[in-house]
């Protein structure tokens, strides 16, 4: 009789925590720029001093999920699977535990995240309580390997109120040898009682060199072209320490959008109407929602850089020069108010499905007026 496969074949469904067709964090081998957090977990595991609940807190795209899966592999690995020549959290590549974690088939690993609805073909806006209720059955099963269980929550701020309360009960009465690894980019949105029961690990933005290495790893694994040197020079500052943001910029045409934003801003106080109308026409359709939101994010970030340069005199030479010409000393408050208006109007357009073209044209018209003084 043929042996059953280690990992059963299953229908591949979209995942809320996967970025396009790039490798999922559980499939990512190397984590760059977070050696401190890695060491904390490695020492806790080696000394059998693992706290029952951990909160990995930091900006999106800085390696929180990749670290969580590294910890899960190390915690669940058999002694013979540990990488004798490696350090910290490493286990043997393609070992049984490694394959099971990558396939989400390890019986002692539970991942709580927004589920894909096959009927609506969409993800819910939050993690429903039914996902957290899976804990009851999961914790009733016998653990294997090192006798540990690992629960990953990605992300904690996406838990709805009932789900958060249900999770809190497990944190208040932690099951023996069970490790909760929760990720958040907005710790202030979590229940204070959840935060108080977790040990927080801060994971800050990555250095530009680490963003470059991590993004190159993801691109190579996905079979995509790695940017040229001059493209990295533009990309890494825009990424703001986030690998995820760098990949979104590359995959969503972010560099081209930024170039057009720069072109319009550099031409102020004379507004480049041809470029502005072309942008508004291109981003108006609902099918361009992701590109529209990326554009608005880049525009907000560009304005924030100029405002900061005007206020401090520091920043990239181009930003300082442009800020001095457009904002100077007397229009700082006007531009700051304009940024706040843009953030508010963008939120309204997205939530109420208002006209995007009007937002783009109106924003640049206000920028033109503000730069004229």
C-alpha cells in the first residue's frame, strides 16, 4: 500500500496575509535587519523561558510575520531537526517540521487570520469570532514534537470585538506549553487587557540596505526582475523601512507614479494640467482602486517630506530646495492644513465611494493655490 503524503493536497485559496504572488512570510528563508528580536526568541527558547504570549509590534512590512514563522519552526522542531551549524532559530531546511509549517499542516500550529469567503470571493474586514473558536478544538488535541503548541494571530488589530474577547480568555488562562505570537502595526487599537498579557517585541523600520536585500530575496524567489542600481536609489527611500511597501511600489507601478507626482510638484506654482488630468482619468475607475490608493499614499508622503523639510531644513537636497521655494517660512501652516485635508478627503472617498477624479483635481488645485501664496 502506498504511503500517504506528508502534506495532503488541498485547494489553494487566496490568503489575506500574502502579498500578490510574492513568497508568503512562512516561505521566506532569511530575515534581515531584525537580529535583536531574533536573539530574544532564540535565548528564550534555549533557556526554556518562553513567555506564553508575545506581541510583535512595528510598521507593516518589517518582518513580523517572517519572524513569527521562524519562531514557530524552532519551537516545534524535533531535536534532530535543529540546524547544528546555524544559530538562533534555524532548523534544517526541508525537514519534516519545515515542510509542515510551510504547508500550514503541522498539527501543533494554528494560524488565526481573516478567512477567504468562497461564496463572496472576498475577505471580511475583520477576523470573526469563529476563527478564534478554533482554539478550543486545537488545544484539546495532544501536542507532538517538543510538546509545544504555537498560535499565530495575523494581525491582532483585525480581530473583531467578539474575537478579541474570546482570545483574551485563552490569554488569561494560558494552556501549558502554548505560545501565542501576535502581530500588530497598531498596538493602540488592541484591548489594553490583551496588551498587558503579552511581552512586546518592538520591530522598527529596516535600514535601506536591509530593505534592498529582503526585497531582492522576495523578487528572486518569485522569479521577478531585481531593480537596477538607479531604481534602488529611488525605491529604498520611498519604502520607508518596509519591505512590503517596497514590493508594493514595484508591483503596483509605484516608481512611475512617484515620477509623475515629482513632475507636477516641481512645476508648481504653475500646474501641469495635462499630467494631472491624465492621472485623474487613469485612477478614476474602481478597477484601479489599489493603484489609486498607492498614488494617494505617495502624494501624502511627498507632501509630508516637503513639510518636514520646510520646518527643519533637513532632508534630501531636492526636498529641501523644493520646500524652500514652495513653502518658505510663511506658508508652513497652510501646507500642513492641506495635508490634513487630503488625508480626510481620501478617507471619505474610499469609505463612501466618492468621485476620485474630483479628489485628485481638487487636491492639485489647492496645491497650486497654496504655492502661489
